[in-house]
C-alpha cells in the first residue's frame, strides 16, 4: 500500500506526505523481517530487547544505533521495549 501512496504524494508534490510514506514503507520492511525472525525463534525462549524510534517506528534489536538510518533521530531517543 505504501509504494502506491508514496508515488501519488510524489506526483502531487506533497513533500510531508512523501516523507511519511517513505518512512512507513522502510519501517514495514523492517517489521516484516522482525516478524519472520520471531516466528523462527518461537519456542526457543530467547529474550530480546527491542528499541523503537519514536519518530518513524524503526525497530532494532538489542541496541539502538547512534542515529536512526531512516529519519535521523538520535539513538538515545529510541524507546526500549522488552
């Protein structure tokens, strides 16, 4: 859904919508990968801390990067999710 909306925002020159849909598209790919990994680890009793960017929703395991590669938010602003 995001690629179509992103293309429409670009064609209409709506920069804030373009940025929002681009971020959402990138983050959904990350979430899909995390879901697949979680399903593969199901039943292994593996505890993982996740860190979520409060701006775009980028989600990383174990430790936030210095800066979000999607939106540029500083890593120390990421929220830890157990």
